[in-house]
């Protein structure tokens, strides 16, 4: 079992920056990869950024250059630095962990989400 708690969301003006945090607890050793997703009202949840256990990162093409995913293993925390925010970035942002269950199964763990609103 893995628990994820996001924080750092809020209201920001276009062009501003925000840093989201996701603290993991529980069976942290089972985590294979982590990522950030977002979901706007009426839209499908979409990948924002992803990081593997080996530190390899990937981003949605439209967000590359503005968003940066990172982790602090000592604090068991995942971060998402968001710069040059646009109104279309408004969404609930979710932290996800992919955990190993048993020998070959994987399970997705999700945080509760944190609201990011980009508006003037």
C-alpha cells in the first residue's frame, strides 16, 4: 500500500509559477515509477510528466520546456515545477505512483489531487 498526498496548488496569474509536491508514504520500496497527471472539467485525465525508478523523465510534448518533474528520495517527495502558466493549465493535478504487487503485477496509486487555477 502506498499513500500519496499532493500540495502546492492554488490560484496563479498567467505567466506565473507554481511548485507542486507529492509526499509518498507506506510501502515506498514497491514504487516503480511516479508521475503527474491533470484533469480539467469535462476532459480526460492526461499525463503531464513521468519519472522512472532510474530517473528517466518524460513530458507531454505541449508542456516540455515549461514543466519540470523531479524527486527528492530523502524526503520521499515528488515535485512538479510549473512555469509560464497558461489558463489552459487549469486543472486538478494528481500524483501517481506505480507500485509492484507480488512478483509481476503492478498497481496504480493516486493522490487526492490539488487544484491549480490560472486566471487573471
